[in-house]
């Protein structure tokens, strides 16, 4: 299995190749082995996100150009962010492209483009702890409802005290 690097842009990506009809390839060891067809000649045959990187296996029967871009680059940052990407010119065969990606809330995503068509590959994002309890400012749900209950009881107690303390009832103004 030969290794080559044909990165055209600013990101470090590596490329491993194997003949189409070859023995066990690196693509067989990837976590997701779903086939995604771009055309009869080009398809993704596997991918895997691991340790702030993605590995994408592309099988092609003809020469093809594949671009992988980080779909979560700059998420959470203000202003313009240059999206890291790599473009690989692939010959006939199975190629595994390794590309560094950002991880946001435990998840990652990349766009894989072949001949103008793009597919997004991603992992699930973890739920943000900030979004889990919208009443966190008030001490959570129990703190908010306890405060509302105390306020209602104190208002009722105050109204009862005013009514009992008036000896002659309502006085005209």
C-alpha cells in the first residue's frame, strides 16, 4: 500500500491508495462502511471520525478530484473564519484520505465534494449543559417554582392581615 500526499490547500492531509481489486484495504477497517454514490464511477465506501481527524475512503473507477472541508471550523467564534480544506486528485482505486477536523461539543462534521456534489459526514453533537435547564438563572425548575409559591403565600397572608386589621371596613376617600 503506497502513501502519497497531494494536498493543494493549507491543511495537512494524508492519502493512502490501493488498487480497486486489491486485498484488504484500509477502507475495510473504518467504522462506517455505508456506500455513498456520487456517480457510477465515484463513491465513498467508508469513513471514521477519531481523535480530531476524519478518515474518508473514496473508491473511483476513473480519475477524480475530491475536496474535503471542515464543516464546523470556526463554530462559536465571531467574525470571518477561513474554512480548512484539502483537494486531492485521485487515480483509479480506493483511497483513504485523513484530514484534521475541529470537535465542537463532542461532534465533528466535514463536507466531501466530488464533481460539484457535496455530502456532509458528521457525528452527533452532545447536548449543551447551558441549554439543559432554561431556569438555571432562577435556581433551576425547583427554585423557580418554590419562589413563585412563596410569593403567592406571602401575598395571601398580607391580604388577610390587611382585611383583619381594618376595624371599620372600607373607608370612603
